[in-house]
């Protein structure tokens, strides 16, 4: 979604990386849009959803609504696909609008089965069926790959995790730490740095983390040092 002059940002079309600058995107938007643009996918954003849809229909035969933050689709889809996370079993039934999406889903993809326990996947499948008996369930792995493993081998590593995943996403660890845990040839010193969060209580669940220096967050007494307290090789 756009941030800024919404009158000028009613309809945004991103077909080239240069469009990110043209539409004065935030860093968050750039991180989300750029990989899709590079792969050849045209992205639409904005606030006038009728106009967005009509313009997108001229570009493509298939339009995918990406409901960030579990948003309900603003268009009635031909196929409603929901992704369920076996590392957070139970959230699919207790969060809104994720439960509403789950109930309406035609297809439910259980991802991360390569990271979750079999028991968690089974429980998630049971939870899905408890509210939706008709949806097709697909199991999917989400492999995490390290392009330059030689840069990490035997070194002390500082992992910069995705802040929202660890804060209001309530994950105890992120993909970066999981990658190092599974691929490091020897025991590594692994820390995660999170972004600022207003509620200090909501981040006490995070394991072994650093905070960004100068972020204004007073660390709980049982957490690790700030990211600039210790030096890492990578």
C-alpha cells in the first residue's frame, strides 16, 4: 500500500525498477516489490481498487491479490488461496481476519513442512479441517538457501532478521537463525537484531537477540547485548 499523497497514488503500476523511484516508494515497499519486478511480474498498488482492477485487466489474464497482513481480498476471487504456518499452529483459528480467510479458502497451502515437526503439521491439518472441510490442502516445503556458505563457515555471525516476524509475528526465531542452525559446520554464535517495537512486553519471547543501537528500546534484563556491543565476522 502507498504512503504519502494518496490522491496522486490512487493507481500505481510497477513494471520496471525505475517505477519504484517514480512512485516515491518507501524502503519497505521496495523490499516487497523489487524481487517480483525483476522476475518480470507487473505489480499494482494504490487506493482506488476499482481503477486498479480495470487497469490490471489490460495487463494480464491472471490477477493475484496479495493479502498482506492476512487482509481479506477486496475482490471476489475465482480461487481463494490461503497459506498456513505450521510453526505458529493455533494462530489460524485465533487471529482475525486469518480465521475468516481460512473458512473461505478453496485451497490451503501448509508451508514450511521441512522446518516444522510432523506433529505440528498434523495438528495444523486438523485445525484447518475443523473450520473448512472442503478446501484442498497442499503440503509445501520452504527451503532456505545460503548462496555463499563459505563466507559463514566457522565464523561468528550476526543475523539481521525480519522485524515484524519476530515482534508482532510472535516467532521466537527467524529464517536467518534457522538457516545457520541447520547449515553451520560448527556451533556458531548467533544473534538476531530486531526493529523498534512500541510494546516491550511483546518481544520478550524472542531468543538470543540484539537490538539496533539507538532505537530507543530499553532491553528486558534477560536479553543479549546491543548489536554494536560485540563484533561479528559476518
